[in-house]
C-alpha cells in the first residue's frame, strides 16, 4: 500500500508539472505577451517597444542592443524590424518556469530604460531587500496584473468563498443522490425505479447553464416567476441565506446528482441480485432489513469513487454557476484571469484546480482499495 | 393585428381539459410511486393454465389509471399539434409553431412508420422500437436532425432571417405581430424578439444547424482518435500503454473551461495553435481508414490498392483543404476548394481534443477485456497480424458499448458547445447557436425570459433525447 501511494504521488507530481508547464507555455505565447505589454504599457506601442518592454520585465530574452539602436534611430526598414524581433519560441521560457517554481533565482534586470526590475521585489519593495528565490516552492504565487494584488491572497479569499459553495453543494447532492439511487435500485423495474431513473436522466441531460436559466425564470424572475429566491448570489458572499444561496447550490448539485444516482442505482441493482441477498430472502429476512443491513453497505462502494471523480466536473459547474449568479469565487477568478491573460494568477488557478483533480483521483483509488477488499494493488 | 395567445381558438376547448388532466395525472403518478414503497409491484403474472393475473386493489388501480391518463395526455398533446398544424396561427402560438414544423412532422412520421414496419429486419436499430424510452429519445433526436436538415438545405422551418433586426420588436413577448410587415414576410414573432430585435424562434431553429453540424462530426473524430490510439494501448499494453494513458490523464486532469480559455482566445488562434492541432487530429481518420483496409486486404494487393485509393484520395483532399486556409499559418495547399470559418474550426478542434482521451480510456478498457477471449486467441493462432485482430476481431465485438457511448458523447459535446457559447468563446457573437443565445439572453433574464429560455429548452430536449436514446440502446444491446 505504501509503495502504491508513493508511486501514485510521484505520477501526480509529474502530471502537475507537465500541466502547469503547458499552461505556462500557452500563456507566454508571443501574441498573449504582446496583448499584456500593450495593456500594461500603452496601446499604441510599436513592435520594438513591445519587445523591449517584455525583455525589461523578464518575459523574453533581451533584444540585440545594436539592432535596438538602429531601430530607435529610425534607420531600420519594416522588414528588418520584423526579422529582428523574435516572435516565436524563446528558450528563456524554461528559465521563467524555473523562476516561477522557485528552483531558479528570480531575475534582476537592468532595463534599457535605466530602471532595474526584479521578479522577487513586489511593487514598493527595495530591490536590494528582495529575496533571491521566489516561486511556488517559497510560497510566493506571483503578482496579478488584473487585480494589482498578490495572486496567493486573491486565490485564498476566492477559494474560501467557493469552498462555502461546494460545502453546501456536497451536503445537498451526495445524500439525495444516494437516496434516489438506492430507492431506484432496490426494486429494479418498479414504478419508483422508472420515475426516479427518468428524473436522474433528465438532470444529467441538463447542463448548469440550462438549469440555472430555468430556475431563475421560474423562481426568481421579476416578470412572471414565483419570486421565492434571488437571481444573483452576490450578497451571499458575505451573508449567505437560503433565499440568495439556494439556487446556485441547487444548480450545481443537480447536474452531478443524476450521474451519482444512476451509478448508485446500477450498483444497488447488482447487489440485489447477489447470492447472499437471495439467501437472506429465503431465510425470511424482511425486505427492509435486506436493504439496510445486507445490501446497502456493499452497494455504496462504487458511488464513493464516482463522487470523488465528480470533483473535476463540479469545478466546471462552479465556473458556470459563479458567472451566471455573479458569485465572485474561484470560478469567477478563473474567468477573469483567463479572459485577461493574467499569467501568474492563471498559473495559480491552474495549480489549485489541477491539484484538486489529481488529489481526488488519488483518494478515490486508495478509497476503492480500502473499501473493497477484493481489489489489491500489488 | 392582434397579439397571439398561446393556444388561440383551440384553447377554448382543449385548455380546460388540459388543466384538469395534468394535475390528476401527476397525482396518480406520485400516488403510484408512493404506493410502490409498500408493496412490490408485480405487474401481470401468468398462471399455469394460460390465464393472466393483473395486480389488484389500489395498486392495480393506480397502475391502470396512470397508463390511461398518460395515453389521454399524449392524445391531447397530439391534438394541439395536429389541429395546430392545420389551423396555423389560428390555433395560437403553438399552432403557428406546429405549422412551421410541418415538414419535420411528416419526415418523423415517415421514419417511424417505415422503421416499425420493418423493425424485425433492422438489427439493433429495429430493436430500438421495442422500448418506449428508446423511441422517445429517437423521436427527440430525429426531430432536431430533421429541423437542422430542412432549415439548412431548404430554409424551410424558420420564419425570419436569424440576423435581421426589425425595429420596435426589441424584447417583445411571444406572439407579437411584426410591425409594418411587408408582403411575404411572416406576420408574427412566434417566440418573441431578443434584445437586438431578432426573431427568437428563427434563431433557435437556425441554432440547431450549428449544433447538428459540429456535435456528431466532432464526436466521430474523437472516436477515430480514441480508437486508433486506444486499441494498441489496450492490446499491446506495456510501455506504449503507460505513455498513452499518461497523456490521456494529463488532458483529463485539465479543467475543461480552463483548456477552452487557453485554446480559444483570439491571441492563441492568431498564433495558429488550433490549426496545428487540426493537422494532427484530422489525420487520425486517414490513419484509421488506411490501417482498416490494409489489414483486411493485405494478401490481395489489387483489391487493397483499389480500396485504399477510393477512400484515401478523397479523404486526403478534404483533409488538406480543411487544414489549409488563406491568410493563416498553413497555406501550402493549392487545391483549397473550401474554407472552414475560423471560429468553427477552433471550436471543433477543442471539442475533439477534450473528448478523445475519454474515448481512448473506454476503448483501451474494452480492448484489454476482449483480448482475453477465445476468438482472439484463435486469430493469433491462425497467424493474423496484430492490427487485423484489433480492427476486425476486437473492434466489432466492442461495438455495443461504443455505440451507446457515441450517443451519450454527442450529448456531452452539445453541452460543451453550449458552454463555449455561454462564455462567448470561439463562435462569433451574432451566431445563432444555443449557447451564445443563452449567454445573450441571460443578462436580461429577470425581466425578459423568452430569449434565454427558448434555446435552453431546445438544448435540454436534444441532450435528453440523446441520453434516452443511449439508454434504450443499452437496454436492447444487453438483451441481445
């Protein structure tokens, strides 16, 4: 077991490194950096100004000084400028990634404009005081260019808000999904089974942006709706009440619920045809006791894995629902960071989400082995 | 002209019946479900002498009751649609819509009549018509297929142009007559106008075309990629399997929305990344077909080359033309006889990319299971090549679960397309696809419901249909 966990953790770290590097590579593509430079500097920058901005701020390698002097004096033709600026692959990306991880010392660059910038010096800090390493390993998540704040603290506060949302989602989704699944699976083919299965198929076919729209229309619309709940959850960030928080929670929970319920149903139906259930029935055990004492525990092994593997999907739902209900949590930050190419914030967001996915996968594997003694890892 | 009501003159007769029938039906259904907790629902039980016993008492009563009431509901709904299709807008909004869908109804009825008539000869497809769930699902799916077909080919179902704006029709409720309608234009906005004064009904109908053009094809491509990589991974195992599974898990660990944002932003599209991905992903169908044919006819060179030429030359032409686009990073191919609009290609590639690892995992699992069977050992003993065994022994025997997953996956792809539209990624903002329209409509959702509600229900019905169809197919293929 120990070796299994160790090996899986190794694969997990390798996967996380690969994924974060892919995100890093994509966010650091030249067109993205150009957009960043123009939004940070000004929108009428010439090509060589963009390139010097990027090299001064440590995103790309420095330009050739002779070339720069030639361009500045206005002697270079357009073709020469185009040829002189590298817009393709830049090997500096590996160093930048190392800096972001915290295994390579952060850059200290004396820019062509005379000022010296250092990666580890947050705005307002003296460069001489800045530490030489600053990356994820040192606990520094970088600087958000959109929110003008430390990425780590933004992710922390937003994650807490989403944690609140997820807590209620789990509290609603898991018990109701299990109850629906067990009720449907204990008598396969009965009226209960058929109606509950129809309900769960319908909820799996309803993505969050459809159910959210339907719920707002029915329960929150000021035109014709019932006006039981609020259509936005902005006020739920400080003060969550049933009125402003129930709709987003229900919207996320419903999509995952159908899937878990169907898995539980299948597992329950399988257990109900097992020999030991037949034996119990022939012994004259009441149906109620068969379900509660003989079948239930064995039927809940499979749903455990499914619930754990639902986390990546829930993350998706969180992004949609937070956008739809204007709840400024983790999903909302993801949209903001990705939409504005806020590199370090986006890196932080992807680290968190990738780790959530991988750790839940690990837990589901270990839990499955632990719960089901027939499976062995060796 | 007057504003249309929902049911028009039909309403006077049918609405009261409807109003009584719905609550009664729901009560009986709930009663039946509650009762089934207390006594097993045994249904009809045959006696040894050939007679049958139906469930008696209140259980039997609710059972019969709900069946008949369900039938009555169905008849009533059909009455709304059939009479509506004849009367047109005289029967209100529902009548008008039903009349616009007339070609779809005819095609649906014809499909069902032919299929049910010959169902014994149609294999798994025919068996679908033995299960009610499967038939409902099939009807919903075919409804949208025919809608897309008729509106795409003949411009039949929709009433207005999906992009034209009629002033003073902004955010108008369903059934509003078009102001100053010219001769020849449809006199009503059947499902109202959106916040740019466009017809919601026509946009919903045209949106089905976008979904139907992308979702099944993208799923097919994802299956080609997944099958071509999953079969060897499952069959050979070892290092190849470890490597490919690691790659698949890598993509699967990505949050889908983050991946979409990274792939679909205009800057990345300008960098040509989706196009390079298309070069790789679109190549898999060619590889698949080449290996499929070659492994079969390896020993008959003449037949082999004929078939390879017949399939691969057109496929290669389409491949080259689809990855090649003027003014982008890839412009080498002279015979570029069509261009995929930029947005569509990006969306298509990212959807294929997201779906293929899951297909890979399914195919790999199936291949690992099936390779232990006797007929595979027999083929190995005969001295068949590995690719022949994979494609002509393992793959046909894995078709049941793959067909079911194909249906489910089209539904999932539809949801993904909607997600892309919902975040305004990829497709142009005026595109009538359902995700984009939901995104447009949600901003004013608390005041004007219909612009977001109509595409939401359309998307829901299509995905639900695909899920029910998959369920019916699964039921029938297990029974097989």
